[in-house]
C-alpha cells in the first residue's frame, strides 16, 4: 500500500525511528499497527531531518489486501496527533518501492525578507531573513549548480553513501509580499544537501559571496566548512515523482546502483 503523508516537523526528531525520541515514522508505525492489529514496517521516499516538514511525503507498507482503505484513513486520523496526517492510501504493484522507485523529490524552502520577519501564522515553516536577498544573484548562482555533480561539499558524510546527485531544478521566486521560495528538485538528495545549498545561496543573496562561489565548491571532495546549513524549519518536502507501474522495478534497480560522476565538475558548465 502507498501512503501519502503530511506533517509539521517542528516537534519531531526527524522521520527515522530513534529510541526515546518522538519521530514521524515512530508515531505513524504505532498508529498503523494499532489500527490493522499487526506490526507494520514503513519504507519512506525521503528521510527528513528534525524540524523539516512535508506536504507530499510518500511511504509504502505491506498490509492485508482485504482492508477497506477509505475507512482506514478516517480511523488513522483518530489515532494520529494533529501534526501528522495520512492524506490517502492506495494499493500499488508489489514492485513499488517508495524510496528506490522514485524518479525525483521536490522541496521548497521559504524565507521572509521583511524587516519584521515571518508572519506569526507561518513562523513554523518560514525562516526570518532580514539580511538582504538579491534575487537575481541567487538565481544566477542556482543555475550554475544544475546538472549531475558530486555534491560532497554540500553533504554531511555518511560512510559508504554516494554524494553524486542530479540537480534538476533550483530557482528562487517571490510568492507573497516579502516571502521568497526556493524550489529544489533532484533525483535524490544526500544528508543536509538542500539546506546546505540554500545556506550557500543566502550568502550570495546578502552579498557575502559572488554568484560563482557555490558552483566552485563542486570540486571539493568533502564537505565545505564555510557553507552554513540553513535552518530546518524553512524546508518542506512537497512531492515525489514515480514512473508508470510497468517501469517501477527497472527504476528501483537503477537507483540501487552506486553512481559515479559522468564528467568531472570542472568540465560541467
């Protein structure tokens, strides 16, 4: 079964289960197991960090085929806390894997550039940024990062994990008076990659770094210490794309392969 999930990450220690901590997966697993009266194991499209939100998270679980899904969604709402919702459930082919079948993930990062900061009703998902944000310079820098690169400079190291990613979209745009949003899409993201990219671009936006600086870091073999990781609460996972049912298994096989760059960062425009 596919589950479409939303949550306010403010009071969660991220997605992944951690002993003694309140996590999204922990809360969902407990509620689902209670409702279906058997242990449930969830596989998620993207494990979000502490404080990061989601409106388009996807997970899958093996559940009894005879379950009536519409009443199940309603019953889950009674067992779940107000800051996490299962918005829908659907039967999917056995080849569907929420993580490995995904084609791309979409994130948004919100900042308020007004002198007074974020509006109170959006303070949990919008970062107050009264430091200046040169939109043209930030978009110029963003365009130079697109393509498949080794993003090691923007990722926290994890033993055995690749940092090669295909960044497909990174653009800043105004959405409300005094609010800018970064729209970021890639086939996958490594740990803290989006917030590190945003942090580098905010340095460009306030005039501390030139637009060429973030892309120049792509030559680094390890994390760049001068990149500030942007606050977690401005980030939201808004969607995950999947191929048609007949291509799910092939996509999962491709994703599981350890990737290496197709060209060196210095050769990439």
